[in-house]
C-alpha cells in the first residue's frame, strides 16, 4: 500500500513507542491493524466493483456492436429476398409470355393447316367436278 521499507517501519515503531508508551502500544497497534485490514478490504472491494463495471461496459459495447452487425445482416437478407422475388417474378412473367406466345403460334399454325386443308379439299372438289 505505502512503499515503506523496513527502516521506515522501524522509525515509525520507535516514535509510536515513545509517544504512546509501552502499555498502550499493543492496543493501538491492534486498532491500527484492524483499520489497515478494513482499508485493504475496502480497496479490494472497490477495485473488484470497478473491474466488474468495466467488464459490464465492455459487454455492453460488444452487445451494441453485435446488434449493429445483426441489423446489417437482416438488411442484407431482406435485400437478397427482394432481389430474389423480383427475379422470380420476372422469370414467371417471361415464362407466361413465352407460353402464351407458343399457344398463339400453335393456334396460328393450326389455322394455317386448316386453311391449307380446306384449299386442298376445294382443289380436289374442283378436280373431281
């Protein structure tokens, strides 16, 4: 706690012995030791509280950072879903247009075949007349 060496402690002990006297020195030393013990306990408790608060603030900042990353991921997933939906809708529209076009082409070919058949039937009727 205090950077006091052996010689400083000896000087303090001699002064305390002279000022307090040998009869009361053990009682005063016991009280001072108790106060020092309480001070050390208070300091260690305060240090632990500060460390816990520091860790809590680190955890809060980590949580905030992860929430931001999670929100970015949600936005990416949302934009990917929107892109996918638009691509699927576009493909569906193209497919439907191609199907309708194919149906129309088939109908026109069928009509052309019918026209050709009817012309051939007329030609055959003319030949047989």
